C-alpha cells in the first residue's frame, strides 16, 4: 500500500535512476529483470496519476464553463 503514497516526482526520480542503471550496461541479468519490473510499476503509477490529474482539471474547467 505504500505505493499509493509515492509521489509522481519521486516515481519519476526513481525511473531516471533505473534508466541510468540500465544504460550503464553493468547490471546482472537478475538485477536487470527486477529493475525492469520496478520501472513497469513506476510507469503505471505515473500514468494513473497523470490520468487522475487530467480528469480533475477537466472537471474544474467544466465547472468554470457552466458558471
């Protein structure tokens, strides 16, 4: 459940670190697999946060248009 409290910025920061690790080419195959799984989780988290923020902005704009 700690994943839900992870901020977008923190997730992006972690993704950047994972990308650097992968690009270094020095990761063990087992570690690489774990890094890719973590990157996938972080991408999903960021996508969900962006979608939610987009929906909230649309609702606010709709409310302003109706006023």
